[in-house]
């Protein structure tokens, strides 16, 4: 099985001993598939071969294919072109032979790929982070001598351009005749190891996959794929010694990119079932989320439900209702928001943490950019929401995020997809991601006398898409301070003790350390937690019972009625759906197939607690959902209308309305000077009035 290293032409490799063996394999096992392919050729131009089938037929050939793929695939190519099938025009029938389903030993994880795999056939699995547009790649080059016009056709087989060295006329100068040369569609795909395999702050490993012809445009960023191909080197730029590498794809397929690829054994399933039956399972879950953080029980309980998630529904006619639960924490600095998010990042089976402006270059959503990877053309990059699809995105410092990212978040939260239309590229990305986000109030601290929405730097329409949001205050409360500081100090002490014991290898303090350890050890250990969540999400799809429906309905209608009596709008259907999702998640925790009253009660309690501080109109003390939905309270809206009415009335008689006159008039209607001045600015900001001259206002639309 000699093999010369220089590239040989197709004609001379007829001695390739594997041609006959492949021909036999095709003849005996693939005749039907090939006939089908012939009938659809050239629209369909790939013959897909299951490696396991080849291995079963000819073990040696299959093994040789892994070790020596260039040579053996060439044999496969020649064999298929020589096959005897009716109605076959051999000159034109040149399909690709695409191998898939490689054995375990040829499927290294990305970070284990090294020089040993060079020129071997292997499969890698990962998430697509970036993809180029379709580029033309030179396949058969026609070179013309500049002096005598003689032409030479050269099949391009490596990744560097190959041209004749010298012409018959002894000239060395050639030009490429692009109109008679043949090009093939080419695309580069950057694959990153699956995010659930990236531990902690490890830098994810990438591999570029090159595809041609009918494999082009089959996948988009965010897709999880398995790529089979030959590992090759990219020559370094200039005269460096370190080579890049890429996978020349033979086959690509999309794989399930579900929340979890977590494998669960029978024993583990037993353990999960036992845990789910435990009366204290909810408490245990709460205690397992960030045990180093004191308090925040309601937030932790909500996060626990978020991890389990509601049930996604696909209604007839393609309508979908999301099952993912979104939570927003708005809190003063130093109340452990970031710590909480990072803790959840460690627990969630699949998640991405990103903060403020430090998010990846692709930001939150997806972008089209021109960069080196794109060889001068456009490339599409997936951001955190796309990459975490099927899992969780933890977005810290939401208030500092780019406006562009924030508007993408709008679409992602409700539609669970993001569309990118840039530079002629129009694509939709799936973002079935549940979002836990944290933000700081606009002025760092909350002012208890001002409305919530006015104090956060986020549009109301975005906030209303979160199923739950919490306002976390750093309240100066002596007792609570003592408890928190005691907890923080003990946590530090426990950490120190554990470290000391490891460093000194001493056994003496063991009992004390063990006790301390318990303090910061989660009730459900991390690995088990991941499996528990995965198991519930994969297997449990609870249905609301009649009682549960009544329970939620009563609460919701009551809330709406309350609003009606107060002359305000109240909860919207969004909040109702949020309640259902939370209830479903609560049932999932117990691995229950039905949503019971206890689940809806839990959802309602969390919902109430979250709202308590926020949705109360600071002027009337009443619950008012407009604060979330439109960013203004009903009282405020009434006041705005009142002042605008006064201005418009006066504007009928005089051209410019003196502000003092409006202030005086407003006073008779119960609004003090300060309030009225505040309303002037709001009306001006909203574009309802303007100031033509100092001390005067005018309505923009007099009617
Ligand atoms: P934020 O993101 O809200 O500004 P951080 O998460 O950065 O706050 O928390 C600041 C520090 O204070 C962290 O080291 C955190 O552990 C500590 N901390 C704040 N609140 C608590 C708490 N309730 N229990 C334990 N530690 C806390
Ligand atoms: Mg923070």
C-alpha cells in the first residue's frame, strides 16, 4: 500500500487497491441508494455512507478510511464513478461520498485534538459561533501564458493556488482565466466546544470547518453540529513555525441542541425520584443556590423554578407559547446580584454569563461583521442569547448594555428568536433561552418616593417581558446587617479552614472543618442538581388541573377587578402566562404530571412578593401595573393630562402661555408648584409642549 506524497491525477490512481473494495461495497449494499441518487442528480449530489455499515461490510477498509482518509476517499470517488447503474452518464456523474457516524475513538472532544489527528478522519461536535458568507473557491484553474497565449488546466487540490511554473515558450508569467476556470461554493464555519462542557472560566476551544458545494449554507450560528472531516494544517502567515488547523468537512449534520446532553444512569434516576418526593425538596433547592449568600430566599426560590422552566407549547398553526421563565433583579450596588448570577451559572446545566459591555464581540444577539475570518466578506457571529439557546443566559449590568443589544433582547425574550438584517444577509436565529438578568438603579440608590420605572434605566416594554422582577434594596437594618455580616465572615472562615487543611494536610481540625464545610455546601450537590434539572426538563410535562386553573384565574381576575375599581389598568395577560409557567415549573420539581393548587399557590406567592415593592403607585399606595407596562402610573398620567389640558385651554386665547399662569391654575386643582414644574419637563420630553421663550410654553398640537 505504497503512496507517493505528491498529488497524483485521478487517472494514475487506478491502481489504488481500495477502489475495487469500495466498488464491491457499493455494488452489494448501496445499489438502491445510488440509483435514487442518479435519478435526482445533480440537484442531489452526495451519497451518504454510514461508517458502521461500511465497518460491518469490510472492517479493514473502514479502518483504513480512518487512518488514511485522503487515499481511501479518493478510491471511493473512483469506485462510485465506475459503478454500473442504468441511465448513468458516467462523464457527468461525480457525486461526493460523505461518511458519517464514526466510532467513538474518532470523535475527540475539541480541546483534545492535537497533532496526532492530523490527516486523519474524525468527527467533532460543537456549537457554531461564526460562519462566513458563501465564497467562490477555485477548483479547476485555467492559466494563460501572457506571452504566447497557451493555456494550462490545473486541478487545485491543496489550499494554496497551484499554477504552471514554466510555459512551452519558456515564459513564467500566467494569468488566471476566471471565465473558463471552475469554482465551487465554499464556506468557513467556526465551531466551539459545547458550552455545557466548558467548565468555569475556561477559554472555549474553537475549530474551523471548511465546507464546499452542497454542504454550504446548511447551518447557521447557534446550531449544534457534528462535523466529520479530515484535519489539515493552515500554513502560517510569513515564516512562522506555528500552524493553524482546520477540518475539511466530508459530512455535517445538525444534532439535537437541547438543554442537556447530561447522561443519567438508572441509580441516578432513583436518587432524583427520591429527592423529588422529599417534603423539603423546595427548601433544599433554595439552600443549594448560592449557599454563601445570605437571605434572598424568595429570589432563590424563583430562580429554582426558572431552572426547571415552564412547558413550551406549540399550538396548531405554528403558534408557540414560550416555556422559559425570565427574571430581572434590579438592585442597589453590593447586594450580591452578580454573585447570584455567577452561582446560577455554575448550577445550570447549560448557561452563559455575560456582563455589561464586556460581552463577546458578537454581543448578546447576533451580528454581521467584516473580519479576517470572513476573508474580506461578511461573517455572521452568534452572541450569548443564541449560543445559550436551550439553556440560560445570565446577563449582568443590563443597564450598561448597548442599546442595540437591548433591543435584540426584546425580540429574544418573547419571540425566542432574533432576526438579523445586515449587509444583504437576512437570517433568524433561535434563542430559546431563559434569561436571568441584573441591573442597577439609575442613580445607584432607590428613592422610595419615586416610581420604580423612573429609577431604572430600562424601557418599560422590556421590563414587562420578564415574568418576575425584584427590587433589591440595601436596607440599613441593624439586625439584618449583623446576620449578613456573620454569614459572610463565617463563609470566609470556612473557606480559609478548608484551604488550610488542604495545604497542611493536617487531620487535627477535621471535625471543626467538617462542620464549617456544611455551612457552605449546597444541600443538593452540583452534579446532582444539574441531572435533576435536566431530568425534569426532559421528561416532565405537567398539565394544569381544574383546581389549579381556578386558583390562578381567581387571583388574576381579582387583580384585574381591583384595577377596574381604582380606574387603573392592572395585570396583563403576560403576567397571567408568567403565573402558569411558574406553576408548571413548581410541578416539575416534584416530577408531577399535574399542576396542583400547591404549585399555583407557590407561583402566586412569589409573584406577589416580587410585586409588593414595585408596582405600588407611590402617590396613592395602590397596585398599578401601568408602572411596568407603560412606565407611568395612572395618577401620573392623569396629572400629565390635567396640565396639558390647562396649557391647551389657555393657548386658545394667547399665543404663548406664561408658565406661572399654569402653575397657579394647577394649584387650584391640587398640584403644587414643584409637581407642575416636573410635569412641564415630562411633557416637553414627550414632545407634547415646547418652550418658545424663557418662562413660556406652547402646545405642539393646539387641538
Ligand atoms: P452587586 O452585583 O449587587 O453589586 P456583588 O454580587 O458584587 O453585588 O456583591 C458584593 C459583595 O458583597 C460580594 O462579595 C457578596 O458576596 C457580598 N454580599 C452582599 N450581600 C450578601 C449577602 N446577603 N450574603 C453574603 N454576601 C453578600
Ligand atoms: Mg454587580
